[in-house]
C-alpha cells in the first residue's frame, strides 16, 4: 500500500503525522496515499540496494563496498542514488 | 472546513487536542492575539510528538567508519559533513522561518558516539550493562510528564525511546545496529575504561548511585549553558568563513609557529572547518532545492512563497545576509546546526535584539520591512525555537531539563559605551513573547539602573501574562562575577558589558564585534566562552548532610559512599566541618572524573562548527578543546537543595546543640525513621511512628530561611562563603579554577526523591526547594521583603548565579497598580544585590485542576527553575513542588 509518508508532498510534523502540501490538510503518515501521490525516493528504490537476509535491513553498494541500510531511508539527498528496476 | 479546523480534527482524533479556561485574573486585559501563521505553527506543535530518527547518526557513523585512520578532527568533520548533507529537507507549509534539526518539526536524534546504551530496549545487553553504572542511577528517579509531546509509552508503529522520544518501528533495527557499532568506542565507554583506573572510582560510582551527584557531563551534554556567537556567519557568510579557513590553511601548513604542542593542529582544524561548513551549506541547499521543486509544481498553490524561501536560502547558504529576514533566518540555521553537532542543552541565543539591530534599524528606516512583519517573524521564531528537543537519557532530559533546552534570549544590559542597550527590536521581542506564549526562547532581562522605565514596565507586563518570562538578572552583579572569573584571561571593562545569560541563568562571558553596514558602525555582542555547567552536576546538599550524619553511609542504597569515621559531632561546628569535608571530597572526586570525560570528548569528539563560530578559534586555528575560545575558565560546581540544607543545619543547631532538646543520635534515629511516617506518604504513620512526634514538631518549628531570621541567615552566609572557597579549590581540565553555580533546574525532584527525611521537617523523598534563594514551599511566612533580606546577606557576585522563584496570585499584580508594585519589588531585590528573580503569576487552584485534567491544559505554562515549560510535559514531583510554592496574594 502506498502511504502518505512515502509521498513527495508529505511534510512530516512528527513520527505519526504530517501535512499534505497539496491539500494543506494534516494527514497520518501510514494511511493510504491519495491519487495525487508523487513517490518519494527510498533506498529500496535504488539500483545499489539489495535486501539483506535480515528482513528489515538491506545492503547499499553505492559508495564502494557494502554497508548496511534500511529500505525506508529517504534517498532524495543521496548523491549515489540510481533508479532501480520497477 | 479550513486548514485550522482540519488540524484540530486530526489532533482530536489523536487525543492531543486540549482547550482550557483562562488562568489569569478576570480584571487583567487579555494578551494581544498571536498572528495567524504563528498560531497555525503553535497548534501543530501542540499536536507534535517528540520524534527521533536515525538519519543523521546513520550517515555520521557510516562515514566515520569509512575514514578510519584519518586525523580525529578531520574524521569527525567528514562524518558531520555527510550527516548534514543527507538530512531530509522539509520546508513546512506556511513557515517563513524554515528548517529544523531533523525532518520532523519536533525532531532530534541519538548520538551514539557520545553514549550508546541508554536509548536501547531494557532487554538489550548493552542497556543492562549501562544500567549497572552509577551514571544511570538518575534515570530511575526521574519522571517525565505523561502529556504533551512526550512519548512515554510505545503505541502503534511508534516505539518509545528513553522514556520521551517516539521512533518509527522501521528505524529500530538501525538504531540497535548503530548502538552496537559504537560499543566500546563512545565517549562514555572510553571514559569509563579510564575512570576505572582511578583510585577513587568506587567512590565516584557510589556518589552517582546514591544521587549525591546527578549526572556526568562529558558524554551527556558536553556543550551548552553558554552563549552562541552569530557574528562570523552574519558578517562573512559561509563562503567567507571557508575562504578565511583556506587562507589560514596556506598560512599555517607545516608550521608550529612557536607552539610545539598545538601549533601543528591548526591546519587540521581549518581543514575540518571547511568540511563541516560545506555540509551545512549542502543541508541548506537541499531545502532550497525542495522549495524550487515545489515552486515549479502545478499542484502546489503557494508557489510564490516557496520561490521566496528558495531565493533566501540560496543566498544565505553562501553569503552574508542582505536584510533582516535573511539575518534572522541565518541566525536560526546557525543555531540548529550548532545543536546538531553535539548533545547540547542551553546553547543560548544571547542578545539577539542587539545582534540583529543593524539589519532591523536600516530595513525599518528604508521601508524594506515593517514592524508588523518583524513581529510575525519573531512569533514564528518563538515556535521554531520551542520545537528544539535534545536527545539524551531520561535522567538528563527528564530529571534535569524537564524536556526544555534553554535557548535563552537576553534583553537589556548595557552597550559597549556603558549606556542602556535597549532598542526597538527588543521591545518587539517582548511583544512577540506576549502575543505568542511559548516556553522558548525564554527571555532574560539584564536589569541595570540605566534601563528605560518604559521598557521595564513592558517586561513586567509580559511577566504578568503568566508566561514565566522574562526572568530578571542583575547586570552589575553579573559583570562583577565575570570580571573576577575571567579577568585573568584578559576580560576588561568593555568586554564585560557584552554579558549575556547562557542556559537557565548561567552568567556567560561575551565580547563585542565591530560590524559595519552601509557605512554605519555597530558593536555586536556574542558569546566567547566555553560551556558552563560542565564539571560537577549537581551536588545534592541535603543528601551530603544526610551522609555526614550517617557516617558516610547511604541508607537508601546501602552503599558506604565515604569511608566510615565512627565519630559523632559534639558541637554544631564539628557537624558543619564534617559536612564541608564530605562535600569537598565529593567535589574533588567528581571534578577529576568529569575532567577525564571531557578530555576524551575533546580528543575523540572535538567540536568543529561550534568552535569556529566563537572567538578566537578561526584566528588561532585551535578548537574549543585546545582552548581556542577567548575565555576558558567556565567549568563549575552546581548545587541543589540550598534552602533545605540551611534549614536542616539551623534545626540541628537549635534543637540538638543549643537547646539540647535531643541528642544527635536521637535526631538521626528520627530522621532515618522518616519521623515515623510511611516512606512516600505525607500522612500515613508507621506502627509506633508517634514516638518521633516530638522530634518532628521541633524540626518543623525550627527557624526557616526566608523570614529575615538572624540565625538561619548567618548559616546561609557561612555556607555561601565556604562554597565559593571550596569550588575554587577545584581545577578544570583546562587548568582553571572552578566556581559555584546555584541553580537546581529540575534536579530538586529526583535528588529530593533520593534523600531521607531532613532536620528541617522535610519528609523522605520530598522534592527539595527549587533554585538556591527560593524558600522551601510554605516556610516563608513574612512576605517577600523578608525573603529578600534573608537572601542577600552574602555577595551574589561570588557565584555565577543564584536563583529565586516567587509565585504570585494574578490578583496580587492586577492592573496598573500591580505593574508598579511588581516592578518595585523586582527593583528592590536587585538593589539589595540579589542576582536573579523570576515569577510565576498563576492561581495555584488552576495548577491543581491542571494536574487532575491535563488534557484540558495543553497550553498552560509554568516557570520551573530557570525556564518555562508546558505543565503537561513536567514530571509530577516538580508539578507538586510548583503547586506547593508559597503563593503571594499581597505584598
């Protein structure tokens, strides 16, 4: 399910909720996104990312070598982000 | 439905919405209205949880690991650069002052390189190891308020961390991983390894476990309780700072310049400075880019707003500000960048009205901005500063800080030439504080006889709103202290006039910077000293007396804190000497342990951004840890429970040694039996508890501090003179003599909880009196002027501060007459030589109702001990103490 917190228009206020930049409404981050949804880039969307054997973690190979990461990290500020396969 | 209504709806759904009846007297005019944009922000704040995430520590740790073997200060700078560069941007809709510590409006993050265990789940092995250490003892007795933004319990996808912060469960695996990566490498762990080599290690541990001392400072809050300096970013801009650092790199490369120990370090510091500034620039530009993307998005309605913000950020990421808007925004960014570098509380703003005066004065004169817009920006600024959280342990954030971060803003005082420094911008800052009541920035007035009467009345008007600010500090007393403490480092009569308050009320050394704008010359004040309230924090004075009476043994924990001597005092003088000896031993042991912690911190975790901001690091190439700051004699010894100590000594002197109504052994037995009461109860007696009724009655009837009583007041004078001497026997790691700091912050709650009954009639576990000059609640029976007589028998300039809280019923200060009387009262205390006074103007009945129905009092604020905080975010012991404070209805 696409969630509000995975949207470019979502402005986080706290760990539970934020403000939608399009509607101006406060929204809960884990609720289903609306039809205005614009995906925010996450580590899991990157070609350098692969899931780890531990379900909640992943591996990043974007900076040479391997380092752990978590799939939900925001990747918009990552200089090594490369779009992965859909 | 409007946005505001929608916001309230979602807050109501989360159970976070509250409204309340007015707490002010009916006859008092209501405060002017908050501006709509600031009110939207404030309502958002009311609904915001204290949120933590691991973005910053992830990138910091990853880069730190990548650069193993690099020179420590450069390695740290690379880690900081990566962390700043990768923080998610979030320009929150409607805000004109933008950016915050993290992506969340009220966000913070752990710094496992300082301390990596306290935030883990209790089942984690690391947590359990840490819990066995003395430094974790304060956590057990510290309480957060369960309301407001505190996440005291996990719920849904949110995990409660360290009893206050909420983190999304998706990030918990990363949190645990980060903590384990720093195991054995954090400042705390390395310090502990070396502390164990101390011959006094066991005693130090016992001092912490018994809560004689509240916390270690080297790995909890290594910076803060100081005044920031915005001058370099405001005058040079970030590119200018980098240019200067690069020029210096060329100049000092490979040269010791006569300093064989530190000379070669300069090059690395300059290199580190460039790296960190680059990271902060990227952080700003990431926000600019977000604004640009939003400004070009057809779905966004307020594109012009985002375009303006983008242009502002684009400019100040590199250049000095061109106008007031940019100057205020840049000063705020510098502030939060400083707070992201280390775990910091009390990085105070200083004299912002004077720092920003060149831009304000000229922009108003040219019509580039109007006062209404300045007022709006200042109100938004208040909410932004209120959002600043500090991620630290429950003992520190709950037990000491009560969730506040003490970003104090100083008003008044003198200019460099000795004339009043009050200006029109300071009036507007007070007005913003009236219109937009938020805990931060708290305001402090440096009271001087030269200040304009109108401004003083304006500040009193603000006090009367019940906001708890401004506090009043005695400018002359503060300057006397600074000259004495920092004279040996070159402070002169002009420097001292730049004085400002760091943290709650830590008098801090500052200097003047010459600045020219459009051909007009200004003197801008800024902080120039190391952190204060680092060293020994806090000494529980009644607890030390308890140990002196019990042969060095802490009956609560069963620990023999000091070696047993087997002697019983046969005179008051002997008892006093026994107390002094134990206290001096404690100070020495704790000073050495904290010196070591700070030494590890400066070696492995040196401050780069904070260093470069202050004189003279960028000139000398030496960071704070290498004494690059102008003034370095800042470490101190903080005390707690002064009034209870003095009252207990008076009681013992009168009841045991003078009237000989009881033997000392009888009195000790009564104290250790809690006068026959069940521990934790004010009313329930233990079986046979009545046998201590005589002792209890005599202790309650003994003379009390705050009533102009010669016996008690002479004990206070003896104590203050001894404390001033004893603290100066302690030496900081910078080779400077230490000094007294006499504020309790919130430690009077947990340290009171750890203390058995005392001879003043205080029962076991009861919170101490707040501050140092406040009377114990209900014991000051002769009015405030008698309290002032008691408080001013000693020289307040011998201490960094003293602290006096008074609680006034709103009716006592109602109307014009009330304003006049409250100003006269304040002036009377200042003229008698008191250093500090602050007021709660509130009806105690409102506080009692707020305790019963916190959901209806989300916006109620009270003054605790040096800071204002939302009632619902304060732990119950401190709430009880504020309720119990003597409420003056007439004076």
